[in-house]
């Protein structure tokens, strides 16, 4: 049997958090697929556009965790239904895509904090 020790899981989390630094929001509701390379409909204006996140690698609460946090200050009417983690401010590659269960609509002057947590774990 081969296993990755805790230090290895933490190093993988560190590498992920160093390379993948941007959070994007979108309004698409198409289900996630392993072939996804972009959000279905990425928000590009009104304060909900892709931006650098604060990345903690790894946070103290668990082994092998990478966490992205970004507060978006909304400047118009915006719908958020999907969230993605990317390795660039535009274009680039997508690491994670998550479609929410329902639309979340925000208006000018509101803010929303997006937190994405990824746990690198051992397969059984």
C-alpha cells in the first residue's frame, strides 16, 4: 500500500493555492461536467467580475485544505449561480466549478463574500 502523509497533502494544497488564485462568478445554471473549461456564463462587469482571492494554504482547521475568499462589491444588478477558481485574471484554466442550487441576485451597493474550500484527500 502507498499513502500520502499529512505533509504531502499540505504540500499539494500549497501548490494548488499558489497556482490557482482567482475567483469568478457567473449566472449559468448548466450542470458541472468534467469537461468544463469555463463558467457557462461568466460575469464580467458590475463588481462581480473575476478577481484575485485571499488564499490560505493550508488553513489550520484541516490537513490538505486550500481555501479561497473574495468579497465582491456589487455596482449593479447581478445574478450569481456559478462559481469558479482560475489560474489567471482572464482566460486561463479552471480548477473548480460549482453551480449553486438557485440564483442569488444582488443589487448596487451590496457585497457578497464567496468562500471556496477544496480538500485534497487520500483515496481509500
